[in-house]
């Protein structure tokens, strides 16, 4: 760790974990620090599961039927 508190994560570790530049969350975990990739804004937790929040308007059964028929043409 340098004087500014920055830590370098070696490229091989970043590649293995799929880490890319961007925001991360830091958690104090016992006597260490855990780094996790920050969840996108459209991911919410519902009943203990990660769910991608939908945008736009809700589709009715008729909308879905029309889309399926159009796809078959």
C-alpha cells in the first residue's frame, strides 16, 4: 500500500476475478478488507435475490401474444 492508501491488484488477479475499471464497494471483513464490484443501479434485491429492475411499461398478455405472432411471420 502506498502513502495515499492505494493498493495495486496484480493483473493476473484482476483477470481471474473479472475485475475491470469502475466503482467498487469495500467492506471490513474481520481483520481484512473485502472488495466487491459495485452492483449496477438497475439491480435491486427482492426476497434475497438480485433482480434487474425493468424500465418502460408493463406488457399485457395481448402484447406478448402480438410480439410472438409478429416474430413467427
